């Protein structure tokens, strides 16, 4: 598949080169691709695989790519390509007929003006970032607008579950009026990001809007203001901010699409999306239902890393919420699923971070888990959920509440429309361990306004009140916990710092003892 991607990239480069050439001077290449064993002698390649690729090249149209049936089978639906069946071809010096396909349907994939053949949507969310318009009237600012788009494409490419069209393909539309739906058809993407850059003095305003290229509906729009004093820092800041908000926006859009699909046509991806929608707000029945959907997804694809990690997270939620009917089983299954997810995660930051979070909670080496989540955030600095999980790992392992609070706040900045109740709780817990009890109470109450059914929030609030000697308030909170779960004083071994663990447990014991 890497060979085919390289072939497409070559054609992109050729098309870009041809765009500036007169019609009679344009360059066209034919490309043939086959998979098989070869022999290497010095700089020379020999073998039937080489001969078959050469014969496929002769079958390709100018500017086109022809592949064998073996290559077609390897690609499957993993790339957004369409194939025209050329049937079995008897070619020179090859004994058996070769099954051949032309990439791009009935016409060549790319012509001198850019993508021409409608491409099928890939089997995962896909996006193209169009060149931003320079609204300043200053041609020298083109470099900034182009650089801004490159940074956004790079940031989005770090999102493992997202298919991002390369810069060479999208920049074919630079300076042209575009129809978003047409762009979606030509590039084979569901979502398109477009925007503009306007400079006034040393200030710059960048706008962006995310559009569903199939329906034409707007999913998100925002603007960012900054100074030209440090251009590269500004580009990084905007790119991270855009990627941070687009990731959950696209996931929400994909969940809505999946929910609308007929239940008799659910893929592993659909099952995964429906499970994600059920996990929040966290309630026992919803989490159990989500876990059932994820098990069905894993039955369809045992190497589905995101589904494995999400199922592990469900076991964590049952455990920490006090909703588990078998604590040892949930711990064992959570660890097993997290390890399986990690083994097939590759460089997917979402799976790496989620695996680290579950492994750390269920007692694995906290330093290794922190190293793993730091790796995930290095891969995708705009991953809001990753910063949220990282905040918890800092609370569980390092005893650094101020650093944890900083990570929770980073998560909120990257995704202001997130499920904020959980993040407010994290900040409240950070204040609690920093012994800033008044601040902790304020944040925990804000959390409960959004998620009134989450037992851990009540536990920390009760402990806060107890340490503040507001024992009547502490007793009332304990009674509310009892209405949700029988577990008042939980297993707190995931809090590695002994002082922090005792601060929580002593507060809960005081609150629970006064209530009985």
C-alpha cells in the first residue's frame, strides 16, 4: 500500500508541475504496481514481480496507475481509491493471465488541472484542508497563509483515526473558487476545512469553518487573533487550537451519523461510535450498554485498538463508580483489554493515552504509564482528552496537584465544549490534595451541576466538608452517595501518594462515621 500511496503522490507532483506548462509540453507517466518477490543484483531488480509491474505499466493510461489483483486485495477499503476492473490480461513473458485494475474508475486519476474522478469515502473520517484565503491585499502574506494551512494539516495528521488529504492535493485549489461538495467528491473526503487570514499592522485574524462536504452543513466556525511578533509561535498556537477543537467536533458528527444508520447495517466502527455516545454522562446502565456494544465491535475485529481501549475504560468506570458486581473481574478484564489495545496501538495517541490511563488506575507501574501518556501527547499536542487523562495520572502517581490542574486546564482550553463536568472534578480533586478546600468545593459543585450521578465527585466533596468541619454538609453528601452506590469508602490504592490517600480516606471515614 505504501507503493500505491507513493505512486499517487508522484502523480500529484506531476499534476502540479503540469499546471504551469502549456498543453503541448505537459508530462505524463504510466505507473504499474504489483506485489511479489524480487531478486536484487547491485542496482538491478529481477523476477516475475518486476516483469508483471512492467506489463501493468503498459496497460495504464497516460497519467494513470494500473495495479494487479494482489495489490487490489491488499488495499481493500483502507485507501480512498476507486478501481475499474480490466479483467484478466494475457501479457508478454508471463504464463498465467494477470488480473488488472485501473485506479480511478473509467478515467485517469489525475489530469493537468488536479483531481477529476470522484473518489469513494474511506472507511474512517476524512478531511481536506483547503488553502486559506489571504484577505490582506498583501501578496507577501501568502507565505503566512500557506504556512498556517501546512501546520494545521500536520496537526490533524497526528489524529490516528482521521484520514487527512496531503497538502499537494488540496493546494491544487489555491486561488480558485471552490464548491465544497465538489471538493469532497474529487478528493474523497466527508469534511472540508476552509478559512482566511487578514492582517492589519502587526495584528492578524485567522478564521476557519468546518463543513460536511456531503450535506454542505456547517459543523464549526471560529476566529483566532494574534500578533506577528512571533510568526511561528502564532502558527503553532492556532494549528494546535484548531486541531484540538476539530477532533471532538468530528467525533460528535460521526456519532450522529452512526446513530442514524439502520441497526442491521452496523460495522465495528458504528458499534464503537455508539458506545462512545453512551459513556457520558457516566451511569451504570449506560456504561454496561456501551461495554456490550464494544464487545460486539471486538468480535468483528479483534485488533480494533480504539474499541479495546474504550472497553477497558468502561471497566475502569464501573470500578471507580462503585458499580462493579465483581471488582477483581473488572480489574482483570480492564488490564487485559488495555494491554491488548496497547499492543496494536502503533502510534495512535488516543489509544496510547487511554491504555496508559487504565493501566495506571488498575495498578500497573505509574512511571511507565506517565511515560506512555507523555509519548501520546508528544505525538498529538492538541489531544484534549489526553491532557485530561494526564492530569489524573499526575494526581494518582506524582503527588503534583498543581501540575495536574495545569493539564486539566489545558484540556479545557483545547476543547472548551468538552464534557466539562469531569474536568471540573479533576481540577477540584487537585485543589483538594493541595488543601485548598474552599476552591475544591466550588469546582466539585460545578462538576455535579453537569454530572449529578457520578459517585467519586460526591466522595471528594464529602471529604472536603469533613476536613472543613462542615460535618452536617458532609453527612448529607454521604447520604446522597448511598443513594447511588453502597461503596462509601472505596479502594483507594490508585492514589500512590500515601499522604494524599490518607487525606481522602480520613475525610470519608469522618463523614461516614458522623452519618451512622
